[in-house]
């Protein structure tokens, strides 16, 4: 088990705090493994195993614990009478399958000394709601592996290669990362390409079945699949729900914009896709139309489309960079500056940065064209060009020029 240290450190920073730790993310991105690593750390710190209660609500062993009352009764039986001074640690996996779990945990927190950690493979856990758990929670958004983490699963044995480490990273591991993605179950596995593709399809189908179709009682799974394939084909393109419904209605499938909107919400709720909204930089306002979608994992996307040989480099790289920015910043938008489009506007609570992704910049004319959208922004926030090129100057007219591999591995 390779521990994802950044997530584990985040959890441990809030150990023994009153806030409930809420971990959300797409199915199979590593939430259960994170809880396992947390349990190990708790044991190593001297906490007895009897004080750590681990439940996975997708396990047949706990299929009876699907209501507030049954969960509350089970946990109180495990912990005994209230008022004991020793703390219990509750590690509750896939909590969304328990009806009324919020009330159960609130009651337990009022009566017992407990430190609670929960996971969910969807926004069925309503963390954006201000009244959620009385506001006493910490939300940790978990994603598939970053490129830096991916290399931990794929250690480089430089003795077997004559090329430099940077060249090896670019030619081998980044290419594999773009093709087969970053889901922990496939990372570092010495498997044939067709076996990796089959595994990725299985992961995707499980997420669709449990977290989209079953959770939302979807009746037309074939239409939903068509919507998924459209989104996967068009990552990084602007379109509306009407455009999708018009496209699908040209065939035998007749649908409406309202149905498409519902499906898009379901897919976002399951973290299979992320919708990115536009922000008008000049007028300082959010725009409601012409957003984009990126898929949580490029491997699932390529396997779904049968395109695990040579995905288009620009959309693939933008997809990877979008999720890297999500790991680093509080909010990520598409930028609109007059007639120009800025690939990404990344906001934190104290800063803002702009990013334009240009995989290939073959000459000075192309570089001049690439920086135009960023030059049009009249503010003093940091502006960056991300490219696969290595021989460009580090900055042009105050705009940073960063190699994409360097950005993924080093730059903050």
C-alpha cells in the first residue's frame, strides 16, 4: 500500500478535533485505502484496536445498517454507555448509503467522545450546504493520482536506461499517464494494455452503476451512456445541454435539454466529470453559459472511447492540468477576456493565477500568439504559459513560460 501522504497529513492535522472529516471523490480513487492508512497510524500512536470502529456500508457484512436508528444502535452497542473518557475513532466508508446518517452522527457526537471520519463516492453528502452537520466538518476532496504521485507507483530504475531522467519522464511515464490515467488500482501494475483497458472499463461501469444509475433510479441507461460518450469525446470544448440534446436527437434517441441537464448533474455528483464555469475577467462576473467539462480520469475516458493508443495531446494535457490546479487552488474557472479565452483562472483565498496551455510552441511567432490572451489581462496577478517545449525563455514580457512536466512535478 502506497500512502498518499498529502491526504493523510490533512486528516492527521484534524485528528481529535470536533469537526467531522468528510472525504469525497470518485469511486476507486483511494478513499478506503486512505482510511486504512489512517487506522494504521492510529494504532501506531498507541490507540487500541477496540477504540477504532471501521464500517464499509457497501459490504454485505453491514447491509442491515442502512438507517439512522440501526446505525446509531450498532455504534452505541459497540461503544457502551456514554460518558467514558477514552475516545472512539469512527471510520465510516461510503456513508451515503445510510438514510439519516447525519442525525445519527450528530447524536453520537453529543453523547460520546468520538473522532469521526466519513467517505462518500458522490455529492450525496451535501458538503456545500451551510447547515451540514451544523457547520462542524472538514471537507477533503480526493482525486485520482497526480503525476507526482503516479511516479511513486512507478519508480524509475535509472540503471536500466541510458536516457536522462527528464527525457524518460516525458517519453514514457507522462505518455502512459495521459493514456491509462491515474486511478490507483491500475497505477504501477505490470499489465498488458488490453488488461488495463478492461480494468478501467470495469471501474467506470461500477461507478456508473452504483453512483449514477442506482442512486438516481435512471430509467434510460442507454441514453445516459450516449451523454457520457459525448462528454468524453468533447472534453475541453464549450457546449450547452441543448447542443447535446440536439446532437442525440438526430438519431433514434429523442431527448430534451432538461433531461440532459439532469444527467449532467448526476455525472458531476458522482465525480465522473467536472463542469468548469466561465468567469468574465474584465467585468468581474460569473457567466452561466458555455462552460466546459473535464473527465476525472483520462484512462477511463480513453478506455470508454477505445482510444488507448494516442489521445489528442492538447485536450489530454488540459484535462490533466485542470485536475492538478484543483488540487492546488480553491476554485478553477475558464477565463473570458474580451474575445480571448483563458484556459484556466485559478483562485485561492489570497491570490489568483492565470494559465494558458500550449503544448507546442515551435517558433517565435507561435510564442507571440500564445501570450496574446494573457497580455490582454490588465491586472498584476501571475500569468503563465504551460508548454511541452524545453528551450523557451523562462519569461516573456513578464509572463512565465513553464514546461508542463516541471509544472506537474515541482511548481506551485
